[in-house]
């Protein structure tokens, strides 16, 4: 049995993470987008950070594009998205 990730859900999301999480608030199933409003890919690093912190979860794998990270918000992610708590380090990830 592996030890739980001690960083999961700790701290506030960066501005970039919070912006990404907010994109899923009004989507069916709280799906998070793969592309921004200008058609550019969302940074896989940003998505993986949100997955690691428990704010997002893998929804399903796309057999036509297995590298795509198709995710949705978790309840913890919803709370992080609507929180106004400032991040300790607000470095851009995306």
C-alpha cells in the first residue's frame, strides 16, 4: 500500500490553475477543456499539476488521442476554483 500524497489538495491553486479549474464549473459533468478559448492547447504540465493536487481526475482515455488528458473537476477542485485564497507562489504554469 502506497503512502498518500502529502501535497494533495494542500495550498491554493496558482492563478493559472484556478483559471483552468474555473473553465469546468459550467460544463456538463464538470469537464475540463483541452483547449483554451483561442484554440491553443492547455499546458499538459498545468493539467498534471491539477491532477496531482486532487483538483481534477481523469475522466476517460480517448483511444484516438491517448496522450490527451481528458479530465473533470473533483469536489476539491470545485472548492479550489471558487476559493479566493491567494496562492503562496503564483507562478504561471500555462
